[in-house]
C-alpha cells in the first residue's frame, strides 16, 4: 500500500480548515448541504455523462487504488523471471509447468504457459504486446475521468454561486439576510475549486502514475518471457531486465 496520496489529501484539508480557524472563521460554515450536494453530485453526474457504463463501473472500482493501491516491487519480479530462466535453461521449458502454477503475476503466468505450449515466438510477442497495450489503455480510463472531474467541479461550483446570487437578488428587501445569503452563494465555488485541486486532480495523477508503473512492469514481463522462450542465459536476462528498472526511484516518485 502506498498511502502518500491519502496523507497528502488529509494534510491539505487540515491546512485549509486550520488556516480558516486562525483567521477567526468557523469551518462549520463551509458545511452547507445544498452546495455540497450540487458540487459532488453534479460533478459525478457530468463525469458519468461522458462515459459508457462499463468504463464508469471500472473507474469506480479502480478509484480506491488512488489511496490504497499497491506499488509492486520490480526487484522481486525480476528475481522470479530469472529463476524461471534458470529452470528453463537447465531442464527445458516443460520443467516450468509446475512452477508456473505458483506465479501470482497474471501476465507472466499466461506468457509462460503459452511458451510452454510451444507458441511461435513472433506470435507470442504479438499476443503479449497486444495484451499489454490493451491493459495500458484500459488503465488510463479512470485517470482521465478524475482529471475531467477536476475540470468540471469549479464550473459546477460557479453555477451554484450564480444560483445563490439569484436568490440574493430576490431578497434585497431583507437586508439582514443578505450577508448570510451572499456568503452561502460563494460556498459552492469554494467547494468546486477545493475538490478539484485537493481531491479529483490528485486522484487522477495518482492513477495515471500507477498505470504507467504497471505498464513498465508488463513490458519487462514480455521481455523476460521472450528471453526465457529463446533459451537466454539467466545472467543476461537478469542484466537486461534490471536495465529496464528505474535507476533513481522515478517509478516510486510517479506513484506519489
């Protein structure tokens, strides 16, 4: 689990509310149900409007990964592939049948199964690359959704403010109520900008980073499977795969 996004979002909300208290304000004044309803439900509504139902369901299931998604350790994956290369080089591809059943990485498992079945190397490469490409495109959908919601939310907030100001103009004959009504009108814009920059855009960025990290892992798996099928020297497999790893922790930084 990589909790940095959750920590960052919580820290941002704390900074906002604490600064408001220090300036003499009352955070409870921001909790206006009509404004919250408009911004949150409205933003989700326009987000849904631009998607198909399967993509929306997939995005909602994936949303939690922005806060509790796991970043796999590439070193452990390399070690698994190298061990398979050692067995294949020493005993042949068929000797991997029992070992494949213990592999948890889906793409690696399928690739080795195809290699063991005697799939043509070019055909195997095409199949794996097609799956990697499809997975990458699929993984970009949730990130795009939350990036879009980050653009919609401020506009929805402005709509709420305009609606609130219309209400203000309708109550000009009650001066004692104007201050409260005007303040309430701007709460919607506040929540629109706040949720866009503290919630939706960070979530979109995190999901995009996780998708890129997963894509790098999958590309490394393809290289490993093809090397194993070709009977490459395990040491060369190890060196080749480690050359594909981030040299300065850039993958982990992307996930942050």
